[in-house]
């Protein structure tokens, strides 16, 4: 009996997309995250090119002719104090980024540590940390920051000082968020299995729970950066920042004190205001995108 020839099996393997391809595919779905990252990338490029191509000393008073409107020589114009506003914007955005990342990083780190300790170990430690957060949360952060910044000698206020003022009460939000997530996570089955396997508490925290909370921590960090940038902006606009530094808020404050709009120097306050809107808007979009990434209930399908 003749044997029946079976069709050859399809030996072609399906090629799995790489991480870069998956990342861009996700950005295509998550419009908020994609637009926010794109604007942030443009701001970073502007800042880096500005710091590399323009003398940073031109961002400080008496460096260039005063009150020049935007031109080929001074693309963003100059101000009343003789600062090249293009250089001032580049340096000011860099300083704003330093304040935001430093304050946001410290606030998030403190919040993550306290949140893990409070939720994982429980007992009187949890009660103490939770009570402190609940007592301090209703306090108006803006008022405390204004009082502290206003009590300092302006000669002693630096970029680092601004970051520390901003971060004073910034850790409470991340603490409560991380605590709630850890309370849920530590009841999961894989944590119970790790405990039965003899894994130490630190091993469970760093190997089992922490990797699953990275999206929440990233979202908390970006949220803290947003809050820190906003706080440094309004403190500087009130004249409570390091006045000699070209922070975006300081540029607006000096324009207000010199009556820029009244005297027709419209470019002086508008440019830092637009830059701050772009910074805060991009960070807000990134926060929205990371919230979708961290929350499976609102995550869009492919």
C-alpha cells in the first residue's frame, strides 16, 4: 500500500517584536505619554544646545545691550538688566530641571522607604507613619514654603536651597500611595510562597514587591517633579527665589517689577511663561500616560 505523503510542516517561526518596537507601538497607543515625552525631548534639546552654543555668562546681568527686541543677533531679545534671554532661558530651564529632579527624587525616595516600612511591617510603625501623614496632609504646602523661603536671607538662597524648601512636605503623597500599593501586594500569593520558601523580608521587598511597583514609583516620581517645578516657579514669581539666577520665575518677576508690558518689552515675560507652560504641560501629559501604564483598569488594548 502506497504511503500518503503528508504536507511538510510549516517550519517558519514567527519573529517576536523587539523591545524598541514594542515601546514605540505602545507610544502609538498611549498618545498622552508620546506627546509629553516628545515635548520634553524638544525642551531638553533646546537646553543642551543653548548651553553648548551660547556663553552661559550672557544669562546674567550686564552681559549684552539692554532692552533689545528679538532679532538675528538676539533671537529671544534682551532684558532691562542686559541679559541675553536665549542664554537665560537655557540656563533657567537647566536650573528648573535640577530643582525638579532633585526635589522629586528626594521626595519619592523618602515616600517609597516610608511607604514600604509602614505597609510591610505594620503595627505601631504603620500607625505612626500614617498618623504623621494624615496630620501634615491638610497643612497648605504653599503657605509653609512661602514662610520658609521668605524668612531666609536672599543671599543664602541657592538652587539647592530651593529644592530643599520644595521637598519639605513633598514626601507625604508618595508615602500614602506606596503604602496602599504594598498593603495590596503583600497579600498576593507569590509573596506568601516566598515567605514559605524562607526568603528574608528584604528579599521579598526588593525581589518580589518592588519590581511590581516600578510603574507606580515612576508615576509618583514624575508627579513629584511636576509639583517641585510648579513650586519653584511660583516661589520665584513671588520674588522668593535666588534673585540673581535666571530661573524662569525670576525672569517673570523681574519683568513685572520693571513694568515690561507697560514699556513695550513684551518678549521679556512672554518667553519664560511659554516655556513654563510647555514644561508643566508635558509633565502633566507624561503623568497621564504613566497612570495608564500603572493602572491595568484603564490600559488600552493593542
